[in-house]
C-alpha cells in the first residue's frame, strides 16, 4: 500500500516540477517580448500621433 502511494507521489512531484519549469519559461519569454515591444513604441514615439 505504501509503495503505491510513494510511486504516485513521485509522479505528481515530477509533473509539478515540469509544469513549474514550463510556466517559468513562458513567463520570462512573455516579459522579454513585452519589454521589446515597449522599447519599439518608445523609439517610434514621434511617428505615432493620436
């Protein structure tokens, strides 16, 4: 009984670790893209008239 529980906990822990890494990579990528787009807007500020 305990062995099944340990195996299930191991799988859940591994999946949580993978999900965390994927979330971290996605967050960093989204942040970099937002910074680059903001810099482009600031660089062409004089061209954008409202």
